[in-house]
């Protein structure tokens, strides 16, 4: 048919437009063309188009409108020649609903701010229409039946023209329907093949048939209510007597596979109750031995019962797929006068199955994507896992999440970068003609050196705010760009160890270059709180004092002292009145000569974005300390005194002995020698020694001991029961006597069941007469 053919259309453009200018800014140009394209919109939704431009000046971005719909954002033009001077192309997909049969209007808008002129070139669009893949759902219900029972086959196919049966059934079948298998006496496999445009799909189902019933005289058999049970459902297993005469009591144990089944309960049957005779029923379980129901006992008060029927029933829950044997053991039967009754024990089995329409291994009851095409691997929710070449340790395990709607999605490549969408809801599935297929993550997200591209125009789920981390090499003062322009909405969170973390408001292309400035929301190495409080925060007000002596008069402080032209200092102390770092002592390597009017001080500001360190400590506070009018080479030793709030230690269960001052040195945090000085009612005081200034963090490790919780004082409240009336006391005593009598009777009966078997050589029987 015509719409199944490959679509190929070319739209020549041969314009030479001059750029339009407004206030000195070149505006985008628009090229509008019309072309007749004969297509079937229902099939066109799978089309992939490529736009090619034979012009070396073609911009890397543009917008394409189809019949007024859109736009499709085109970007990242790739050259097809070595010098990129002849042909550039962009590949993209469109919405099927934008197209119509007959005339389709295509409008391309340039978005390059530099303007663009097509110099006697031409533009062409080429695309291929891929026929939709055929799909088939084929299932049998139930998948296991008893001997001489029937099952129902049901199926539905899409994007196909015909279906043919093979295997245990034959002939042409409608595209959807159901059919009974008829009574089955052996297991059968049914196959259905459905064919569409150029391809076909085949699925098979197998129906398991139970063994033919066997009746054995004087036998006790386990009979499941069905040879199979759906996962999660309950199944009844009857303990059945077959042609037994004079049965007055039975004791037996039933075993099963605890990995497949779980015991729920047991109840007495009707066989020993025939004639309205009273019975006693006892079932016990041994929790130390899962998989066995011990000592199910039924005793008939009176003459024995004869014939066939259900003695007791056991109910089991299907917890896992698989086959479980059901076995009788320790079977003891006796007549009313205690004579042993010989018997044959017949065992059984039960198969736990689940309905799986798309044969992906996930039960339909748990499958969020019940029509997954067979070419996709699925996660535990039954949805196809998106393909992508990313680092597993930096990315969400997509096998464990509901891909249609989940949060906290992360993806990254080690050594390059990472995206973290936080609590934003993400869907990694696309609905194509009612079938959920996975997003191609390698096509949607691209990491490269100092750059990340997210094609949110193709995958709208990613067009949201997120946190980006890029590994930078050779960049000291990072600046974030969006589409090659500085990003005023991007917020730098941290730049530690060469890893830059920043937030973005939505997604397109982001990159990082060297060249920060005051007002870019990042305190670079070229800035300080005194130079740029917008980026570095408000400086803490220092109180500076100096020590030593020299030609300019000893003890010089921040003013230079004594009116001399210079002074020499051995050290300075910088104090802060209301700051967690409350004192910094700097010991100079040699006497520091300071000219008159020169102030030696520190720029100190708090950093609120550092909350934890790669090495593991929890961060209390972080600070940026920079020297003013002296350098690291001048310093021999630096002592930093700081305080830590006791409430923070308690709230975070921090081991106070683990608290240290950490210094960012290069790409790693180095702990400084730290000692505890003293404490007050509210804080601990510490001192740390280091050899220079940088970014510092006060941190501690979580204690391995659980926090102590105050124990409420136990109060003894005397409780006095109200006095009983004689009638109440008499009633309670009567009830107690009845309970005791019942327990004694049961103990006697069980004792008989378990104890009177020594004279029987092969069969242990609790009902043997003393003289037998």
C-alpha cells in the first residue's frame, strides 16, 4: 500500500535574504515552504526525519513547525564532510497528529542570534515510515487443570493482518478471541503466529494436566483442590479417606515446600462426623520446622466410620512460583476398640503459577506494563528498561522502580558528570499506539567534557529543574553557560575537588567555562567576602591584635603602631565575637615586616552549602578563610579555636571525640590535629592546628552507640478486683472444671495416639488394645 512505502520528500530553498536588524540585534529568519506528502498519519508516528542543509554557515539550532503544530527544536547540526563545509544534518522525530494526508506545510525558523543567510544553497527533508511492530497477547486460563478438565485460550493482536494456530490446535484464527481446549488428559502446547506488514510475532502457552485419579482401597490421600494455584492465592488440600471401614481415629503430619507455600490454617472435615457423632479435632504446627504441619488428629466418639470422604483440610498460600510436593507422614489409624488399621498413604503436588500475558516473567497482577514487546528486558514491575550507557554506581537502578512514575532519578558517567532530578516525578516510558516502550537514555542525555545536553524537546519529562555535577579539568573559577550564554538562573552549590555542582531551572544544554565574576552566585578563588559579599557572604567583623617588636615599636596591632614607617610582627590573633570560629592565631615563619598603615587580617565567611564530606563526617559548619596582606609562605603555624553546639551533637548522635577541623587541600579534605579544650552548658570548645588557609569544615562521625533515651519511671498502681458474688464464683469454677476436663481428655487421646505402639513392629498405633 501507498502509506507503507518509504516517504521521501525534498524541499529546495534558494533564497538570499539579508539579516533583519532591530536595535543592533540580528533577528532569526523564517523560511516557509509547502510540499505535498502522501502519508498515513497512523503509521507516520514511527517516522524519523533528517533535515539536511547544503550551506557552511547553517546555524546549530532552529525550530520546525508542521501544519502550524510544534515546534520541534532542532539542534546540534553535524557535518558530513571533513571540513563541514557542504552538508549539515539534524535528525528528529515528530508527533503523528501534526501530519495529514495531502499537503503539509513545513516552516523552519532560525534561532541563531548571530543571524543566518542561505547562500544559494538548499534544504531537504528526508524521512522513512516504519510500519508498526505487530503485538500479540496470548494466555491460557488456567494454565494447569485437573485430569479430564478444560482450559480457555484467549488472545488479542494488533498491527497484524492474520493469525494462524499450530501445535495442539490448527488453522486460521481471528485477530482476537477465545476458545476452549476441551477436556484434556495430557499436557498440551498451543502456538499462535500473527503476521503484519513485513514482520510477524509468535507466542506459545502450555497447559499442564494433572495425573489421572487413582483409587486405592484403605488409603489416605492428599488431594489439592487444583493441581495449580495462582501466585498469591490460597489452595485447599484435603486429607481424604478412600474405602476405609470402622475408622474412629487418625493422626498424621503434612509436609510442603515453605519456599513456595505458606501454611494458613486447618479445619476438620465431615467424614468422621457422619451420623452426627461428636468428634475431637486437633492440629498443631511446629514453628521451628517450617514446612510441616505436625500431628493433625481427629477422634470420633463412638463406633467407627466407613466409606470415603474428607477427614480434614489444610489451607496453604502460594508465595512463590514453583512446584511443591505434598507428603503425608506418621499416619496412624485405629478403630473404636483400638485396633490398628493398615493403610496406604498417597501423596500429591501443587504447582504455583501466574498469568503472564506478555511472557516477560512478571505476573499480570504485578505487571505495570502488561503488553511489553518481546525485544525489551523488563524490571521487577514488568516495564521495559530504558537502554543507555551510564555508570551503574552513579545511576538509579531502573530494574527496581516503577518507570512510569517515580522520583529521585539519578544518572551519570564516572569521571564526567551526574544529573540528579531530586523529588521531581520522571517517566521513562513512551506510549506508542497503546504500547509502553522505554525512553532511549543515550539519545536523551549526553555527557561530554564540561558539558551536559538533555534533549527535553524530544523527551518532555526531563524539562524540569535538577542538580548537575560536572567533573572539571583545568578550570579554577567556573562559570555556568546555557546554550553558550551565561546562565543567570543557575546556582552553584559547591566546587570541591574539581567537582562543580549547580542547579538548573530546566533542561537544554549546559556547559562550564573559566571566568567567574561577582554576581554569578559563586565565590571563586579570586573573590572574598570583602571583595564580593554577593557571592561570598557577609564578612565577620574581626578584632586583630599583634605580637612581637622591631624598629617601628613592638606589639603592633592593625594600625601599624607608634607612628613608625614600619613594624615587625611575630604573630597576630584575629577574634570574632559571635562566630563559631571565635579565635585564629597566626605564627609567622620569620618576623613579618609591615609598612605603616597596613592591616594584617582575615576575610572569614560561612559557607552554607557544604553539609557532608566525601570521607563521611557530618558537617556542623563550613567556612572560607582568606588572609589579607600576607600569604601562605609567611605563616609557620595557624591555630583555629572553634565551638560546637551540644544540641547539634545530640540531635545528630555525633561522637564528640570524633569532631575535627577539616581543610580542603587540592581535591581532598584533610583532617587537622584537633583537641578539645573545655565546655560550657551549651557548647564544646576545640582548637585545631594547620599550616595555611582555605575552605574549612567542622565535622564529626555518627556514634556507633544508639542515643540514650530517658526511661520513664515505672509506677506501681495497685489494682483491686471487685468482690465476686457466690453465683459468679460458682460459674467461673464450673467453666474451669469443663476446660480442665477437656484438656485432660485430649491429653489422654494424644497419649494413646503417641504411646501405645510398642507392641506393633512396623506400624506405631495409639489405639492398640493392651492384649493385642
